[in-house]
C-alpha cells in the first residue's frame, strides 16, 4: 500500500502538482485506502502546525519585509561598500558581505535575493559585470541566509526532528561564515581573471560614517546571538523582539518606514508564512503514513546493508540531497527527508545538531542550482538574463559551496564548537 502511495507522490511531483498538495494528497489517500477513519486527515493537518515554536516563522518573515521597507537593507549595503568595495570585484564582494549581514536578521534566502538584488544588480550591470555572473553571485550569496542565524529552515528542522533550535542557530554561525569567506575568495579569483572593477579607494572615515549609520541594523544579529546563546529568550521570543526593533528603527529612527507600507508588509508576510505553514501541515499527513509503515527504518537498514561506513553513508546522503535539491525546493525537501534519515543518524551516532546544519547547508545550495533554484530564478529575472547563462556562471561558486559542505559534514567541530562553548 505505502509503495503505491509513494509512487503516486512521485508522479504528483513529476507532473507539476503544487508541493503542498503533492505532500497532502498521497498521505490522505493512504489513510482512506487503509481503512483509517477519515477524520484523521484534518486531525493531522492541525497537529502539524499546532506548535508554539512555529510562530517564529512569520515573525522572521515580517522582520525581513520591514527591513526592506525601512531602509535597513540600503544601510547594510552602504556599510559593505565602505568595508570591501575597494577590492577587485568590489560590488560582487559587497553582494556577499551584505548578504551575510542581512542573513543575521531574516534567515530567508528569497528575501535576501530580492533585497540585495534590487539594490546591487543594477549597479553591477552599470559597472560592466556580465549578466550571468551578476545573477550567479546574487543568488549564491543568498544561500548564506538559511545558515547564519536566525534561520526559518532551522526552526522547521528543530520542530520536526525535536532538536534544540537555539543550538541549531549557534551551530550555523561558523558554516555560514565559511560559505561567505569562500565566496569572497572565489569572487577575487574571478575578478582578477575577468578584470572586474574595484570601487572607490578604502577610507576609514567613510567606513566609520557608514558604521554609525547602520549601527542599529548591525546590532540586530548581536541581539539574536546573545538573546538565544545566553538563554535570555527562546527563538520565538527573539523573532518577536526583532520585529519590534525593526519597526521602531525604521519608523522612528531612520523614518523611512511609512504607515501606508505596513499593510503591504503584513499582507506579503502573511502570504509567504501561510505557504510555509501549510506545507508543514500537509507534510504531517504524509509523515503519518511513512511512520506507520516504518519507511525510515527500512531505508536505514538498506543503506547499512550496502555499507557500514559512516563516511560513505554521509557521502551518499549528500549526493542524494544535492540531486534532489536541484529539482525540489529546499523547504519541502527538508520536511520530507528529515523523518526518513533521523533514525539513521541516531544509529550512526551523528549529533542531530550537526546533521541539521549540514543538511540545511546542502539543501540551500539547491536554491541557486538550476532547474528549480528559487534564488537563481529571482536573480536572473532581475538581471533579465536566461537561467542557462546564470547556471553556467554558477559553476565555480557551486564547487566552492560543495567544498564547504564536505568540510562541515566530515568535521563536526565546525558545527558543534559554538553550541558546546555557549550552551554546554
């Protein structure tokens, strides 16, 4: 029975059914064909989202949208220009650094791509950067968003896998920085090779000026880090605090957030939040079927029968996720995959925080990988270039990201050092 349902699920994806229905319909079909009371379907839908920690998702989405309307994003870009704009490939460097700062508040790659892309892509095109390169660096830098805390994907992973979200947030700091650093190195090499221009000469006075202008924006990631790391606030509470601070700073300090923009911010945030939460809800129906049929145990037993080497199993899982991430968006992929591999990680003795970070890192790489990479599509549309051109320009950045993925996968210290240091 369950195999028929899984085949139906794959067919739903193949024929382009929206992922929210591709998750829910096969699970509902299993319940009906198995003779389980039909009222289990709405019960599982409600149970899938009746969780306090999931409130952090709409809060962080609202925070990101408020930042865009409040002028916070522009200040982060100006500070990044003063910091690294004088280097070869200056605006591309800025793209990466600004994304790292922006990621420390919103945790959403699509918001990062749209915010940074709308500001930096026109400027990069004016300076003669190739369209494909411009789209590629904008898309790939946004993948830092779900790694550096806060992260919507970590909230969902922590909920599904029953793992401390605070430890996940702290565990993503070093991998996020590593991704940023290796992208900067890659940009430098490509800038030297292709003759991409540097910006204005570095000035400490200009850096200090932009630092003062963007200080409150730069303070938000520190509030998140210390609020969670010191145990002062839960991730859900932190998300609420960030929304309040973003509103106050944008409205009363920077004075760029207009009352007329608030309804649009709330509407856009509600639409995106509803989509995310609905996916979590419908996945709970399919998860119910997978749990009853012990699919996770069977897949784990199969992999262990193929090889008992932890190194090979992790390699197989990473290859599978990289392949699937190229055709399935990272959120539904993670929601589908976590219940299947969690028992395997337990049997292999892999720390669930470490597993969560390298899985999220793996899946976010898919955001900038054709044919389904959401961030790449957004960047390509802003750049007005085709996805094939942007995809070819993405290859060196993709190789760099995979190198970091392997380091994070096989060296847990990159993930666990800060959580163990701060939280014990």
